[in-house]
C-alpha cells in the first residue's frame, strides 16, 4: 500500500494539473478529452471498489451508468425537474438495483456474480428499449432549457462540466483512498484473497461484498447522470451498452486492478487512444476502435496480467536489485 | 386458449431448446474442466454461422453438406484459442482468463463487423430452409426439426465420449484434480486443448444448423452467450446433463414467454427464472 | 457448566456419514486434544462448530446459547475462532496486516487494530517479520501468523487444526510453547494433531474419533491404554513402544 504522504502529494499534483489545464489549453477537443478522462477515471475507480479491491468482477456496470443517465435526463425532459434531484434519484435506484442483483448471488461461490451482472445489464437495456416514457430505442435528447446551474446545462463552455467532474473525481479518489486503509478496505482485500479465512476472522463476507457493490453502483450512477447532461443525448444502445461495461473494466485492468492509481493510468492511455483514433480514423462506423480495444484486452491479459501498475512495480524492483 | 396453439408453442420451444442445449453443453464442457468462463462462446457460434453462410453464398455448398467443414473449422478455432490465449494464463486468477475471452469476443465481433458490415443475412433456399411438414394438424419446421435431432445426437455422442472412452476418463480425472492427473501421466495440456476444441465444435454444429432458420449478423452471438451462461448456471456448474435439460427449459420459457407476454421480454423472463432458481437452489436445478 | 457443548451432532454428505451422533463437552480453560485416523471427522467437527458446515442433526451450545445454525462470522464474533488445516494466509498482506484482520473483529478503527496486532505479534514472537508479505514466509511462520490472527480476534475458545503438521522438531517445540502461553491467558483450546507426543504432552483430555464416531474420551494416560483406541488409531507399534 502507498503511504499516506506519497498519496497526498501525487493526488495534489494531479488535482492542480486538472485545475489549470483547461484554463491554459482552450482547444475544445482537448477540453473534451480532459472531461472524458475525468469521467472514465472516476467510473473505473468506482468499479475498482467492487471489482478490484473486493475481487467481485462485475461486467454489468452499464446498468448503473444508464440508470444514472436516465434518472437525470428523463425527469428534466418530461417535467423540467432539476437534474440534481434526478441525479440523487438515480444514485438511489442504482443502489437498490445493486441489492437486487447482489442478494441472491453473493452467497454463492464461483462465477454466479459475473453472469448475473452481465445478464441483468442486458435485461435492463432491453427494458429501457421497450419503455415508451423514455422513447424506447430512440433515447432522449436534453430539452432546450435555460442554461445555468439549475438545469446543469451550458451551451457555450465546457468548464462547468470539467470542474464539477473534477470535484466528483476528487471525492471518489478520496473515498477510495480512505477505504483502502479502513477496516472495510482490509475486509475487501481479505475477501478477494481468502474468503474462508476472512469468514473465520469474523467477516460477514456476503454483507461486505454487498457494501462494495452498493457504493460502487451509487458512484457509477452519478457518473452516468453527468455523462448524459454533458453529451445531451442518451439512448439504450450507448449508455446501457456492453461497451460501457467493458470500457470501465478495461481501464481498471489496463492500469492495474485493485490499485488506487490504476484507473487514472488506464484511462489516460485508453481514453487518449480512443479519442485520437476516433479523430484520426474518422467515423468509419465499423468499430476499428473496438477492434483495437479487443486486441488490447487480449494482449494485456496474456502478456501483463498485472497492468501498467504491475509493470512499473516490476521495473522498479529490478532497478532496486541492480 | 386453443390447444393446438399451445402444443405448437411447446413444439417450437422444444426444438429451439435442443439447439440451446448443445450450445450450453459446449460451454459447460470447458467450464467444468478448466473453470473458465468463455465469453467468446457466442462469437464462436457467430463464426460458425458465417462460415456456413459464406460456403453457401460463395461456393454454393448447402449448409447441410458443409456442416462437417464448419465443425472442423470451429474445432481449430477453439484449440487455437486455448493455445494462444488461455494457456499462457493458466497460472493466474480466473478473472484474467475471463477478461481475455471477453476481449477476444469484442475482437472477433468487430473484426467480422469490419469485414462484412452489420447487415442481417438469411439463407432462404437451402435443402432445409423454409420447409415444413405437419403431423395431426401440428406444423413442424424442417430445419428446426433436423437441427433439434442432430443436436440431441451430438449431445448424446459427447455423453458417450465422456463416459465410455479413454479420453473421457482422462478428462474427468483432469477436471477432478489437475495435479494428480498430471502425475498419473495424463497430458493435461493436451486434454485442455482438445476440450476447448470440442466445446467450440459443439457450437460449430449448432451454428451450422441455425443458419438454416436464423439470421446471421455480427452481433448474433451476444444473446447466445448470455443464454448459454444462464443455462449452464441453471443446470449446475460442470453438469453437462443439467445443461442439456436447462437448455430445453430455457427454450420453452423463451417461446412461451415470447408468445404470452411479448417477444421483447423473453430474455428478461429467462433471467428472472435464473435469479429465482439460484435463490432457491444455489447449485442450480440439477447440481447438488 | 461447559463452555462448549455438542449434543447428538451428525453430519452427512449424501450417503456418507462424516460425523455420527457426537456428544462432547469442553470445560472452560481446558485443552482438549482430538485424534483419529485420516477421515475420522475431526476437521468436519471443526467446520460444524465454526459454522462452515451446517450439521445434519444435533445441536451446538456455546455459553448455553444454541449456535447450531450460526454462520462463521457470527461464531467468530461470539468468541470461537479457528485455524485451517491447510494454511490460509492472506498472501498479499504483510504479517502485521494478517494479524490486523483478526484484530478488526473487536477494534473497528485501523489505528486500534494495528496497536492490538502489534501487541499480538510481540506475544507470538513475530515482530521482526511484521512488514514481510505473508505469502513469502516459511510454513512455520505462516502457521504462527494464523495462530496470531486467531488470538487477535480475542476469542474464548480456539480450535487449532494441525498447527504443527509439517514443522521440524525445533519449530514444533516453539509451537507447543506458544500454545501453552495462549492457554495461560485463560483461553480454552481444542487441538487436532497427528503427532502423538505433542498431543499427549499438551492435552488435559483427549477425544478419539474413528469413522465419524467418538469412540473414547478421557485423560491422556487412560486413552492410550484403551483397547479400542489402540486398534483404531495407534496401532500395534505404538502400543509396543509404550
């Protein structure tokens, strides 16, 4: 585990960087990249709590992301409700969904959890695609409303999105940091390594897996809300898609599963790669970026199962020995 | 409610159920021996369907005749996947292998999408396609009936292979205790590779038959992967007989549910069934 | 009044009766030795008491409370903690963190748990290895860590499942010393062990299991004289030696 001092200095540095970067570089494409980077780092960190720390792999986080996105957008669209309330509702609904998925499966050994998350996410996508109130497969557009904080709509600047996400990113990072060195964090790691020994130490493993999942779901839903409000259009095939679920996991794996800085490292590489390949390769619409993603996952898994963090650790260990 | 319609639904549920069964048995085989969730299973199915489709469209070989070719191709795809993707990961946690096959599924799906585009393709005029026969006022689709029949036969063949052959004994020994099996002189690496090959060959059979009555498109595998996982979990892990029966059950549920509640909810129903079953019977319907 | 009492306990796996109608009581402050051939049901007995298995029939009482259907974490919270036959270290955690895992049972704050763990590490003679990863330590050290984290849960009863298996004579001596030290703290101990010299030396009383049944229960010197025990477990050789 990283020392608190080390963490604080790196954390401070990262925050300052994100604080000033969009003020210096006014290029909107770059600003967009920064926002995506913050969003996906936060998402992946939220996933990391259950998938990395507690070792319960969820391949269905898109359901929470989508729930959050719809909860912010649909009431705004239909009733003009401020998305901040929608966001809170989304967070709560996601937590309830986490209980419904987790309750039957966390008592079981083996791959039941993976299958359940994967399958439930697909079902949720189908349900939204058939739900008239949210315009089914067509999805929702943000209504033309007065811009400002009440509606969390800004038509001429990206900065409010950037700084709101930055605050949220900081909160989630801080929670993850505190959690890692709290009793809960130790319990998560114990559940991942030796569930039976953890039980013998008095850990209610079912309950703690559930905690991890609920917290993770909540943060993921908030990210979903922010995403919807930022891109202004959501539909089941994007916000509830398997692609989102995969991307979240991939970033964590690429950076290093269960490590505090893994998500940021992974997101930096993947999101830059993705955004620039989108710009350079253009909208072929034939999923070249996904081909690259798929190949990347296989290659990382086969050659460096510990991710970039593992690579750095191995490298620094070699250097110390030499 | 008209009895004929009800019987008709049961028939089509059963017919598609047998195909589900074979796909699930292929997955269950790999799962049981290696404890690996192969997320590319549905993509293997998609590859089988496309192989069959293009052999028909380009070379005019009827899907029924090209079935052996498809099966062989899929065997090598499965064995190759094991050799290049799974084998290097055997010492690591199950999660890594799971993610690797997950990555593989994205790769395969999008490669196919890139080369052939997203369109749906249908075979209308093969030996089997589009034909029906009737018994006592009930209609049977010929391609579905043939598919069901062959799937039952292949599943039975796999059952015989596992229980009666020398390979089957070695495979069962390996799945019980890999290290001991190795000490006994069983080449577990070879066993794993063959198992992966056979698992893929199962979807080869299923895919080669499905193409006669099911549209082919790059994303066709996705639903089948979800279904196959749920079926295997329903039946009980590593229990091939359970997977077979659960496949039939899921076939009935999708068909009946699709008719009575609406086709858009048929997978929702299957998943609800899965949640209810594992809540009541944590080791699946036929596990213990 | 016994601190732990088992009444008519049976555990069946399908046709196989791993435990059949066991009646056994443990007094507070006692060291009870469990012996028996492989597959006699000793580990199953531990698994039933600690809630890892649900007994088919019978009841388990701890301080007069029926704990038969309690899950493992509840049993631990109540004050019964166990070690595992095959050592189960948290490999990716340091020795200190392993012991902290036990201490968290009663101390919810990390600082408090660390303090408690440091104290236990000193007590068990592990303080100079506290920052090493458990996975990299020797078997003897890992077993010692497991005992340490068990004590760290501050139990009244500890169940030790072959904590000396695989240790060399010196390590075994140290382990015996440690168990006696733990006993001096007032803990009740149930210990499964294969090494006869060890079990004879430390136990106040010995219970002998054979094929899932409790065949003899008494002081060590009586147990070794018992015909049934000699036949079931010790064999002619040991009899001749003594």
